[in-house]
């Protein structure tokens, strides 16, 4: 019996062990607010559906409610208020270890007597009421229970339609064939730096998220035609919301496992004060997995992070929120000094890598009057990352091969005004001003010169500004419009973009909805690209300093149908036209920044490239019902690009198709104990690769690719099955959760790509991650 089988047997034996029959209880409480103005709604009715007799309450003068002494389990909450649409919140999971604290936004009802009735459901709409197409909300529960998501939004999103992972070793995602670097991260209504550990320069993903699920509340994920408030992104948006800490009781969470130790604490700031704090710290050494015999390399890999959210009411109409996160990650590898032990050229390399990221913000929210709500935020953020590598020559002397050190910091000021014009119309307008600081250095070893050469060496500051305005108009209960404009300008070279946005949805009846959207979107190039150096007649020039913004037109048409109260089908088709894409100039050049996944491009570029992505997505989703849920998402798509050679080529991310089944079931074995099984199965077309010229590679001693056949090869189809088993046990005043995540449970060898091995003068194949078990134990109290 191998070790993984033993773990499963232990989980099963614990699951069937008899339990005490004692029934534990807990509290659901929270507040009801107006969707637009955030004003509290006193007198709203809150009831638990499905209980006889009816259990419920009404909100007090501050819009707060509390329902106590509910047996642990899963509930559906209904919130209603005269003149407002009913809100249904399904699948509220109540454990004995922690209270459930909710903030429920409701919107004004514009129904006419002769029109049909639609009841809003938390799962039927995004948190942002301005999103009409290509958006969905995701919950903290999903980041925890989706197989192999390991509390990481990026890895969880692979379950969604149109989303593919580009590498098992990180959480980079390609959305609808776009580069992973087209993704925007937001938190509490303001742009934040890439919130991941082990990031590479210029990327939007990394090894694992810095943000613990302990801090996140329900959030939005948007994949096209974003509303006007989102800018500087081409592919998608993670719009993250933070959870407020419990302002009445101290609560704690401890988690330990193969990924490290995770500690969270929350509670009231002071007695009889509605302020609260929530803080989380995590420390991990992934080297533990290597010591278990998993083939993760000979690197010593560590990370740690701290995140917090402090909520401070300053009066009946205003609040201040202090929030932030910080992460440190590093990885060291040492060359093998015995040449007889060299199995590949990588054994000759030593490297030191670090990646540090942080952000601290202060948000002030103020209810100006019954129709206006103002939110202003200041955020200081930054990241620093670098790598130094050396290589042993044949005489076992170390030779420098690369030196990279990139530091970026930013101060952002934003202010957003929400105005309720009428029951039918709402206006949201705002601006963002960014002060950017940079200190960038990149040196690399040049084989031809046999020496280190400087590619980037720049230090300075610049600014960018963004402004937007968007109108949401509900013409009727059936028809809703969203109109907006976004403006983006980089003052470094005065590149700018004025971007119209439009979306609409039409409900044929209470079960069917048609939606469409259009948006022009622009994105600043990775900052280091502007400072690539070139020597001309003995003078250092910056050929890319005047690069314009990359841009894309998004068109989306969607159809939603509710098949029953728990089952929904959705179809979306889209077309994206990308232009002003940086490429190398020349009729025989094939390089486009579209395919750049990491590092900065240091070649001279021009904004003359194009791209196009088009496809259709089908989603069939059952929300949790009687402990069972599933999400079946499939996509057929094409992703192409064009340079000056005027030939449409496959992008690196053009897998053409993907299908993902995510499902789970919870079994109540005895009172106070629940056993969960979760599955994710992914089948998708292989991503693209470029053939290697073997003879040229042997002559040069490194991989030489056949440029005129760029991305002409397709890797074999990708298949991976992930499993998650969990056992939840409620005890007096605490909840214990034992879980086992198994990534790539069948240990399939999915191809990552090919590379030239100088030691053997052969072309070899590299593979994605093998079977990886992640065991953890969590206590909430």
C-alpha cells in the first residue's frame, strides 16, 4: 500500500467513525444596503427559506440583522423590502466555528403591474451591477473547495469557460486566447500590482496567490467588454472584494499542511464599536514537497505573506478602511560541482531568485445624501524582483550568465462617485492618478561576445491618468443598458486612448436573457519594454520609448437560460480585434509581444501588429443543491496574430478547444460531520510550440528556433484530473477540516514543450507537473 492510499484510508476511517449526536448552533447576521448609494435599509425582512415554522427577522435602524441559534448546516436566505427587488442568497454554509456575517445589497424595483416578476439570485449576477456580459461572481467557498484550486483565484478560474492555464507550475491564465499579461487585478475598487508569489517581470500571474481566502469576500471575474470603470487591460479582470472582520466576537483560524502554516485572526476593535480587524499571516517552504520525493527540482523555495483589512466607522455616514498585503518569495539553486553528475546543462547553473510585492491602501466611504455615495482611495504599492545566475565552465569556474533587478513602485489616488438619478438610472464616474517610479536593470551573457551586455538600465518616474463615466439605465424590467467612456494616458510618451463601452441585456421572460456588449480596450506595455537599450554609432538609444498602447475591440453576444431553480445554461460567442500590437519591424519578422509570457522584450519594436480571437463558449452549471454542484464549461476558439510579413499565425495560446468539468458532493455521515468529494477534469488542445533547428543549436550550444515556423507545432492534447477529499467536523465553538488535494491524480505526463540539451546535443521534451498531493488541516474557532 503506497503513501497516497494510506492517506485515503485514514480519511475514510475518520469519516465513518461514530459521532456524538449533539446538535451545534451558530449565528447568521449582517446588514442590508442600497446597491448604489450604500445607505442602510432599516425595516428589511430577512427570512430563512425552507424552515417550518418560519425563522426570520427585520433589520434595525442601522440596517443590521441577526438570526441566532441556527443548527449548523446549509441555508437559503431571502431579503425583501418594499419597493426593492427580492434577493435570494442560496448555499450559506454555517459551521460551529465561525459566525456568518453578510452584506446584502438590494436594488430598487421598477416593475410595472403588467410585467413579469424576476427575483434576483446571488448567483445570477455579478457584484458589480454595471456588468452585463462575460462576467460571473465567485465565492470564497469556490476557491477553497474546487479541486487543486488551493485557495488561489487564478487556479480556480481555470474551471470557467474560455480560461486555460498556460503552465501547471504557476497560475498564469490565458483568457479567450489572449496573453496572460492582459489581466487586470483590482482590490476594493482600485488597481493593485500582481498579487502573486514567484512572479516574472512583466507578468500578471505567478507561482501562487499572496492573497489568502481568509480575507476575500465574493468577487467578480470578467472576461470581455468590461464596463468603463476598468482600464489598462486586454483580456480579463479580477475585481476582488475584502471581507470585514467580525465586529462582535474574536475568531481565529489555524491551518497547517504541505504548503505551510496559515494563521488568521479577526474581531472587534473596541467594545460597543462597529469597527473590526482581520489579519492573516502565512509561511511556507515548498521544499517540504521535494523532501517527500516529488520531482520539483533541487531548489530551496520559500514564501511568506501578510494581509489585513481594518474597518473603522467614523460616523453614521462615513467609514475608513485600511487594507493591504505583502509577500516575500525566494528560490535558490546550486550547481553540481562534480561534472560526472551532470545530467543536463541546467546542472551547471547556480541561481538566486527573489520576488517581493506589497500594497497598503486607505479607503474613505461617505454617503453624501440619499442619492450620492463617494468613495476615495489612496494606495501605495510596489514590487521588486530579480535573478542572478552563474554557470560552471569546463574548468569548474563560475561564469556570470544573467543579472536582473527590477523595482517598481506606485502611488495611486482615486475617487469614484455613485449617483442614483432615479429608480431606473444610476451614474458612476471617477478618476485614477498614478505616480510611477521605476529602477530597472538587465544584463545578459552574449555568446557572440562572450561577455555580459546591458539590455536595460533606467531609473526615473512618470505618471498615468485614467478617468471614466458610465450610466446604467433599466429601461424596463426586461431591458437594461450600460453606456460608458474610459480614458487612459501614459505621460511617459503621451500615448493615450479614449474608449467607448456599451452593453445591454434583455430578459425574454423569467427564464431567458439575451446580452450583448462592445468595448474598446487599451493597455500600457510592460514598463521595462520602453527602456530597452540599443547602441547606434557608439550612442545608447531607447528605440521603444515612444511605443503606443496596445488596443483591442471586444464584441460579445450571449444567451442565458434557467432550466430550473438550480440549473443554468449559458452560451456566449465573441470576436476580438487586436491592433497597435508591438512587433519587430520587417517583412520576414515573426515576433509579436502577444506571445510574450514573461521577461521584458529588449528588441526594437513598432506598433504595427494585429491579432484576432474568436470563439463560442457553452456553460452548464448546477448551483449547490442537496450538497451537489457541477460546472461544465467548454470552448471552441481560434487565436491568431499577424506581423509585417502579412501572414496570420497561431499565437502561443491557440489550443483551439477546452472542456472542463468541475463537480462536488457533500455527504452528511452523522450529525456534525460532513465528507466532501470534489473533482476537476480538464481536456484541452495543446498549446503551440516552435520547431528547433538541431544543427544550429549544436553549433551555438543553445536552443535555436526556426523563426519562420513560429508556433507551427501543436503540443499533444492536455488532460488532467484533480481530486479533493475533505472531512469537516463541527465541535462546540470550533470547526475542524481535514483535506487532501491531489493535482494530476492520474500522473499523466502532459507535454510542456521541447528544448535543446547541450550536454547530449539532443532535442528533449519537458513535461508539466506530475501528481502532487497537498494535505492540510484547518481549525476555525
